[in-house]
């Protein structure tokens, strides 16, 4: 007999079972609540996960197994969170040692001795610490930042990743570093930031000319408007050239 009970059946459940066993009653209702739709229940019956609970011992066994499973999952979650927290604290400690090193050479020695991974977020953690610290208190900051864009330092590997090809840092992170270290704290020059991210030279030069301490484009507005006009015209020319090239290929 398939047990299909709704919550409102609880009052009459003792009568249906005849035994008045509230533990069995609870186990049956709980199992049904775990499969609220008929389709869920049908699938559970087919898979064998839906149990036929007829006796007190069967009801108790079901409850013990369910409790044990959920308790195990909860403990595993707590364990994972604790391990993650310990790893995060260790990561922050390692980053602190790098940034507190007196110069890039000592910082490189720390990096080489540590398990520094790009894929595990170590570089991102270092950048986050810089962004939340007064950069003027970090010795040799410019060269330390440049260090984390290199795969080796005098022949020694910086990163422990088996594959670490993406050494370029995203534009958003470079912008935040420029705003924090160059504009707001004058701890680095624009040229030092360009040396750190040469692939964003034009962007950094634009930020340095037109962006204020609040990250707003308010500086040298006449020059900025002329720059925007020039960029708009260049975009139009590029679009026309691309269209002409496409038409040329069609004719061929």
C-alpha cells in the first residue's frame, strides 16, 4: 500500500494506522513532505528511495538515517568553511610578508619560497590588500606590482601553477590600482603604472589627464571633449574602412 498523506491528515493518522504510534506517524508525514508533488513521489518510488513505513522500527530507522545524513552534510559544510577560513588567513599572512618586504628582491624570495598561485586567487588577494592599505606604507610598491606580472625572477619561478599564461591583469584592477596608488595617494607615478601594465598605456595616460580623485572625468574638460570628438571620428573612419574591406572581399 502506497502511503500518500497530507499534513492535514495528521489528526486522523493515528486512526488510520491503528497503533497510535506518533513516531511512525511523523516519519510517514515527513517522507511525504519531502516529496510534495505526485511526480516527485512517483520518481522516488521507482528509484527505491521512497520507503514503505509500516512499523515503529521502520519509522525510527527512516528518521535515524535522515538525521544522520543531514547531520553529516552539515558537519561537512562546517568543516569546509573552517578549512577555507584557515586557508584565507594563511593567504593573507603570505601576502603581508610580500608587501612588508623591504624591496622587490626580498619580496621575490618570499614568493619563490611560498606556494604562490594565480589560479587560487593569491595574486587577486595581494591586489585587494594593496587597495585596502595606504600604498605609501608599502616599500618598493611599483617593482613589487611588476613582479607579479612575471613568470620568473632571475630564473626562479614566481608562480606554482602548472600553466600560468595569463599574466596580464584585467583593466578594471589596473584602473582601481591607478586611482588608489597614483591619483589619491601619489605613491606611484603614471609611468610606473604604465611599466606595470604597458598594454594599457593609452588608457592610463587618458585616466591621468582627465580623471579626478573621485574617479570622475572632470579634469582638463576642454581637452577631454576634443579627445572624445577625435575618438568618435576615428571610430567612424574605422567602421567605414571595415565596411569597404568587407565589400572588397565580396567582389573578389
